[in-house]
């Protein structure tokens, strides 16, 4: 698996909030459009659970060029330390939360290691670089939403 690690895109930031407050925000699908820094998550779909849990499915209205709908499934859930979801393509969006002296170290990852057949297309379409930019902006939004000045 070590050879696959270069394919994972990750960004980190210390947020001045406790891990539970950050996790609660991430576990609420209604907040995802507010968290999204890519501009592609438009709206939380009706019928979503109020709070995510392992195996929960939730939908979003998206736009990346064209408008579309996507359904995600929670595939990692360790409250308040880790949450991840994936959609039909199989790559994961993961958040790892570590308590630190000033709050929480938040690590966001985009992990395509489970879909090696898509790697050439993902890299040609510049998804890693685009995702890194969006993830940095997402951490800005998360910081604002948990109340850090």
C-alpha cells in the first residue's frame, strides 16, 4: 500500500475547536454545501439522514460543468476521529481529526487508491490538483463554520 500513497491528496489545518464539534459538522450532510470549497456541491438532497453513521447513504445535487446528482455511502466512521464516504466511482473523501493543544488537527484526504483503473483519467483531467485547491478552501469554510476568528 505504501506505493499507493502518492496518489492520495491530503491537506491539513489546525482548527480552534474540539474534535467533536468538527465531527458533528462533518456528520451533518445538510452542512456539506457550506463546507465545500470546490463549488461543485450545490445542495443536500431531501431524504438524507440528519446525521451520518457507518453505511449511511446521502445524496447531493452537484455541478461540475453539468448539473448532476450523486449518492454517497459512509465507509469509515470512528466518532470523533474519522469519517469517510465514497460514491459509485469508489474514491473516498476522508477526514481525520486529531486533538492538539490549540484545538483539532483536521486532515482532509481524497483517496483514489481503490480505483486504479481510473488513475490515468483522473490525472489527465487534473483532478488531484483541482481537488487540493478545493480541499484547502473547504478547510477555510470549516474553520469559519466552527467559529474560529
